[in-house]
């Protein structure tokens, strides 16, 4: 490339310039764009939109506070709803087991007189669990034992369950630990008591291995290894132990008493088939005239309306209203701004911006700005919902805290983009109608 | 073949009483590549309307305009916009630099509407153009930190950064003092000459008009060739405009 010095403007020192003019590049025909690149048009629109947002950040920031707050509220409602929903789910699972929990009950003669032999039922259930390779299952023995306490003898409800029961029912402990397989080796069986029982014992330090004496057919001394969290409206003594010490203490009893059932945690998609198969097998093993029931009894088969739905509608409605008000404010500010930007839009049109490009750029400014507000709103919502103090307030004791729901983030971002598009529409239409030379000259 | 040709061009608008006001009457004008012509005229003589037509912004009521032999009436709005962006560079009286953007960002603005290398290399091209107009050290300056002359040089760089074939300068020295105006016109004339682009200057100032090689006067919508030097030789030339 050959460069030469242009003529010097000699008479005005301060404005005089020396310019270097490339000869060859200008002698050649100007480059011609035979096809307007869609990619550069899209990228260019985003660059324009972002520049506008960047340059007018104070105005944009002020106009977007409402949008950001609304998006944050929307995302927080959905996110907190997910945490609260998880708490409700876990509560239900504590009560009825995780989906799908199949309850299997001892067979009975169809004439209703005689119940199956308990030992035979247990043996058949062991075989069923083995055959179907069910990883989490538990018998549930129920009974009552006498307890010698400082203030006299009291009775406590007692359940004999396997260690898997803790996982299947999301057992939550206030103190100590849940029962384990190794507890089977103990000479003094391990028990987990409820909070009322713990209170009755005077809340001893579990590290001192407090013991209780349980009386039924025999008398045994048990070691308290854990305490369940307090439950509302709980007033009786209750304890849980592994099946083996339960049988030692109370025997297997007779199934007529309704004191034994089995729970099997199985994959939900196979539960219907397994219900039928297990019912059929247990029935068949007892012979003609016997009938065994195997039914799902986890909360998910109960159905019914979502208890969270009304709350979510109310808070979501409020968030929607805030979003609408924010959008109206944004439309107002955008319209005023476009009036001030008529000259700039005229300049852009003069330099080749098509009407559609101006429309798209003004729309994009609004969308880019509201999406930026949406991102900030979602980030704040995540910080709120994932805050341990807030989580403890919404759903104390949740074991499996759900991640911030993706659908909440997408919903909030989608809402902010939609608001941006709606708020940008009117200013964009005004911008397209700008008359170029009139805008520039006057 | 002329770069831009106006043949029997008229432009009229309908008034509220449904009568028609004829703003431009029978304009014939050919502009060649590398041409430099000036158009002078009083306020209300139709200069803005003519600028709209020359800048591919408006359509004539009758007559035809061809750019590079291509009749403009056949072009759709968006094609016309793209052609304007590619082939026409505007320089305005009030500079019309975009506020809040640096000199470099202002010069990059037309390249946002380009494609290919011009779009992706817009920063480099804009920097080179600012160097050419002697503002290599003021690239990061905001318009309100630049003098009038510097602002107009930024505007010239912006007009030329896409290598247009036609430069329309609308009162380019109208907002500058006499000396700065001369410098800016010298620069504009030089850069236009070197680039081979045609330059049309619309002005009130016969001294600025005199820098062109061909001179026209727009009077009540009619375009006449005039001899500006002869006009300058007479007393009070501005009074004639």
C-alpha cells in the first residue's frame, strides 16, 4: 500500500491535520456486498442493543427495577414451592413410605375365620424378597411393652423393623442414630425412641448409652441409640427396634392381631406387576381358599389436589401483577426515550439501517434489558431459595433439598423476555416511522 | 454511465385541502464517479427534499432516478436501505454524532449495518479511518470533548468508513467558524478525491460551493447550473441566495 501526505491546511494551526491517504485501496472499486449476511445482521442487532443498554445503564437500571423484582418474586415463588413441595413429599414418605411401597399382609381364608401362620408367612416373604431381589424391605411387627421408669411402669408402643425402614420412611432423628445391620449382634438390643419417651427419660446424653428395661413375655435391657424428631400431637411413648429382638421380646404373635405386615420398596414402573405377582405367589403358597393382599400404600396412590397449588397461584398472581406494572413502566420510559432518540434513529437509517433492523434493534434493546433484569432477578431468587436460613423456614428438616428448579429459572427468564418484547413493541413501531432527513435536519 | 442520474424528477405532496404542492420541478442531474458538485439554495427551496431523493431515502412523484444504471423505483425499501448504507455517505451540518459513544464507536456505527469483513473488522476499519482524518489520538474521546472541527472530522470518517461511492454533505461547514470550515472542506475534498467518490455539497455558503467543480442553484424547486465564482465576484453574494 502506498501512502502519501495530503495537503496541509496551513492557515488554521489548531485544526490543521496531516492525513495519510491510502491510494491503492481507494483506487480499487469499493467492496460490494452482494448478499446481506443474516449472521452479521443478527449479531449487529445484539451489539446495537447491548451498546444502547450499556450507554444508558442508569436509565435502564431504574426502569428495570420493577421487572427485576417481579422476576425475582416469580422465580422465588416457584423455587420455594419446589422446596416446600419436597418437604411435603418427605413428610408423606415418612408416613407411608417412598413410592412405590407395596404393603403385603398375611393371607386369610376367604371364609374370614382363620389367618395364616405367622412363621409360614415370614418364610414366604423372605423367599419373595429373595426371588425379586428387592433391595429395601422390612417387616413391621407391632406390639406393646411395659417400661419400668423412675415414676413407675408405663406402656410403650413398639415396632420391629429392619434397618432399611430408615431409608424407606426417611426416618429423621433429633439425636443419635438410626438402627443398623450390626445392631443385630448386640446382646442388649438397640432401640430408637420417640421424643416423648426421651423427655420421660430426662433427655440423657446418648453418648452415655442410656438403657431401658422392657417387659413382656420376657424382660430385656435395651440401649437407646437414637431419638426421633418430635411429631405434632404426639403424646404416647413409642420405640422401634430390629425384628429379631422384637420377636425375642414379644414372639411373632398371631397374624389375626394385625400386628405384622411387610413393606417392599420397588421401582414405581414395576409396582403394578409386582403387586399382582406377589399377591398371587403368596396366595398360591398357602393353598386353595387362601387369599393374600399386596397393595401400594405410599402417598402417591392417594391422589387428591396439590395442597401447594392455591398458595402458588396467589403468590404467582401477585408476581404477575408486579411484572405487568413493571412492563407498563418500561413501555412508558421506552416511548419517551424513543422520542428523544429520533435524531439518532434518523442517523442510523441514513447509514443503512433498514426499517426492520431499527424495529428489531429497538425491540432487542428492550428484550436484552429485561433479560438482563431477569438474570439478576433469577440469581437473587436462587440466593434466597438456596439460603439455609430460608430453607429452614420454609421446610425444616428436608433431607433431599431439591436444586433450584430449572423450570422456575426458565419461566422467569421467559416472562422477562416476553415483557421486554411487549414493552419494546410500541417504541419499535414509533422508531420505524421516523422520517430520516426530517429527523436529522430538525 | 453516470453513477447517479435524475431525469425529469418531480416531487409533490398533498396538502390538507387536497391541493398539491410541487416542491421539485423537472430536475435533471447526472453525477459521475469522482464528480464534485455543489447545490445552493434558500431555505424552503426544496434542498431537503432533493437530499432525500439523492440519498435514496425518498421516491420521486414522477421522473426516474437511477443509481449505477439501476432504476431505484424497482428496489424494495430494505434493498434501498442497504444500498444507501453501502454506497452513500452522509455528512450533516450538526455533525449528528451519537451521544455517549466515543469517536471510534461513532465511526463504527455504519459498519454495524455492513456484512462480511466490513462488519467483523469494524473496529480496525474505524480506527484506520480516524487515523486518516488525523484523529488517531482522539478515538476514545466522547463527542462533547471534541471541538467542532474535530466532531466534523469524526463525521467525515463515519461517512467514509464504508467506502461509499457518493458522499452527500449537507451544510458541512454550517456549524463551524470560517477557518475551521475551510480546513474541514479541504479534508473532505481531499479524501473524496482520493477515494474516487462523487461529492455533492448542499450549502448556503458560496465560498464552500465554490470548492466544487460544478455548481447548481435550487430555486423554487428548479435546479439551475450557476457560476459561483462570478457570484462571488459581485458584492454581497450571500444576498443572492
